[in-house]
C-alpha cells in the first residue's frame, strides 16, 4: 500500500490566526471550517491545517517544514514582518544556507537554499 500526504496538521490555540499567517507565507486563502479548525491550500504545496487543542506547546516540534524561499535572508525578513520569530542567524554549510524560525504559536520551520 502506498499512502499520500493529504494535509499537514498543526495543533494550536488559534486556528484562524495561524491559518492567516501561513496563508500569507505560503500563498492561498485561509479557510475557517469551524472555530476549532482552519486550513490553507497553498499553490504547489499540500494543505496545511490548524486544529485547536486545549494544551499549549510544551516541547520542541518533532516535525518541521523546510521551505525554499529563494533568498533566505529576504524570506526570513518577510516572515518576521508577518509575525515569525528568528532563531539564531543564517547557517551556511556544505548543503547551502538555512534559517530556523518559529511561527506565532512557536512551531519551528526553516527557510533553506542550496
């Protein structure tokens, strides 16, 4: 059997707000399906959904998204302007460049190039 990823779901406190952030970052329109569930269907990417949960984020993500944003520094500045938080500086290694960030609810993601 072969499975296909239909969506990536983030647990969160405010699904509508997080959907607006990720829609601005990835493209697409945020959709509020209910007070507890929102999503965005970005072009060229799987659906990203947001589900309200009662508990807050307590530990580092076990999964994060690596996003190609062209110019890592410019993509980082755009994400920060939307409400992301930069974690450290741009890292360069033999594979290219990357920047670790957190979305407004603390979920880690990276911009990568190379």
